[in-house]
C-alpha cells in the first residue's frame, strides 16, 4: 500500500514543522510520527496508483466490450421479425 519512503517523507515534513526550540525532542518525535503514520495508513483501505491504473484499464476494456455487445444485440433485434401482437 504505502511504501516506507512515502511514510518517511510525510514524517520528515511533519518533523520540519516542529518549532526549532523542540529540536532536542526531534528524534523521539520522528519515531513517534513514523509509527503513528504507518499504523494509521495501514488501517486504511487504499490501493497504490499502479493498482488503480490497472483496474482503470480493465474497466475501460470492459466498457468497450459492453458497448460492442450492445451494438450486436441491437443489430440482431433489428433482424428479428417485428411482432405487434405478442401474447404471453
């Protein structure tokens, strides 16, 4: 889902936002940020951009096939004799 580099990058940006007078706590804060982020992001039901793009391509391909089948059905329906007095 999220790779370690992404989590490290977010943690580093949070650390950079910590006021300079708290620099002596920076290592502890960084470790805590990293652990909290990893835990929170791990609980989310997310997919990677690569997985999303694969599914998007599958959906486009499926939509194209569906449209082609709909056209075939329409052609077949047009070839069938038109019955105005349908009885069931």
